[in-house]
C-alpha cells in the first residue's frame, strides 16, 4: 500500500562542516536551553528579580540536568551499554540520543539549588519563573528524536504517520505514530497552561512549577503507552508510566499542601533588586527633569524673545535724552550768567 501523506524522516541526523560534526539532536537541545533562559529571564524580571540572574543560575542547572538526564537513561536502559556485545563507551555518547527528563529535572534542580543559594534567592520562586520555559525547551528538544529516527509509536496509516527508513539498532522501516511530535505539541500546551494559571491564580512558592510537572506527567503517561521501543515493564506498564504516575501524585500533593501553608506569592524574590530598580527609576526621573529644565532655559518664551531686541534701542534713547537735557541745562545757565 502506497502512502499518500506522511512525515518524512531526515536522511541523516548529522552534517559535517569540514571535520566538525553538526548534529541535529544537539542543536535542538541547545536551542531549547536558550528559549528556556530567555523566557525565564523575562518572567523573573516581571516578578521583581534582576536581569541576568536566570542565566547565572542556568550555568549550574543545565550541566547538572544533562548529566542527570543521561544517568537516568543509562541506568534504566543499562542493557544497551553493558550487556553482551555492547560497548560501554557508548554510554557517554549523548549526541546519539538518550536523555531521561526525570533525571534531568531531578539533578537539574540540584544545580539550580546551588546557584540560588549562591545568589541568596529562593529556589521555588526561580522554579516558578523557569517552568514554562522548560516545557518549551522540551517541545524543541523532542525534534532531536526526529533527527535520530527514535522514540516513535505503533504502526499507523494516518496522514501524519512518521516514515522510519533506518534499520539500525533493531528498527524496522515503516510508518509509525510520531510520538515525538505528540509530546512536542503537548509540551507547548503545558507551557501555555502554566503561563495562564500563573496569571489567573497568582501562583507562588513553587506551585507554577508543580503545575508544569503534573500537566507534563499526564501527557507523558498516554504518549509513553503508545511507544514500541524496548523498555522495562512493571505489572504490565512501562517504567516511565509508573514514574509519571508517582511524580504526578507528588506534584498534586505539593500544590495542595503549599497553598494551605504558604498562600499567595513571594513579595521579594531577589534581595535588593526592588531597591535597585527604584533607585534607577529615581535617577532616571531626576535626569529627565534636569534635561527638561535645561531645555526650557535654552528656549525663551515669545514675549522675552520679542522684547530682547528692543533693549539696546531703549538704552540708547535714554542716553540721548539725558545728554540733551544736560546740554539744555548748561545753555540756560550760560544765558542766565550773561544777563547777570
């Protein structure tokens, strides 16, 4: 049966710029990180933080997250690297795919905690600011799986089926559900949900991040169920399904308990940031007032500009009148003396 419509897979996931390999998987991860930091920075400033703080903390969070994501993948799929006939060195080849989001978030949170502690800011507030950015980063990062022709679902003949052409690592060429695309779209929806909920309910103390976690887990559960790649099963369910269910419950419990113990949102997310912003605004206002005053002084009004040219003429007329008066007085005195 010939397929009339489908999503093609790239012929290769790497291009070479001379001896330098440019891998699509790595590009997707990098672009996702930049988007997360950019959006997180905007949200952090809106909550009263300093510009650049999100990036400074990301310097700690991102490397920890990459290591955590890789560790989770290697531990849960150890047979891919340490079983008979496998090369354990492949465990370090991140560009070939294999980053577990659960490990990335867990260890990334440790890195973020270190960065927040160094800056003296609360981790929950930082997590709230960065939450939708992480979801967008996941949406972009999932396209790295498309470049590697991995993480697809069951066979299908739907118009948006993914055409797998590679036969490496046990793949069977054919048409499958594009689960990478499903998860990418779901993550975009999660990001928009978090942004909306944060504005609508003024979430704080880590609750916006918990909404992200809970919503992502719901999507990951049904998408994971569609996948056909090898995975460990517990009571008939894939390991990641169990993980998603447990993490979802923890996130919901956190939202409920946190809302009771610490309602509302943090008034101060970064010490000294509000004072610096107020001081900067004050200096800007003073500078603006000074500029306006100088501008007004350099630009006389209409009456003053019309009167100024007349001053020299009036002065000369007065001097001439005084001189004539003096001459007339002297002439009268001379005539009076002559008569005497």
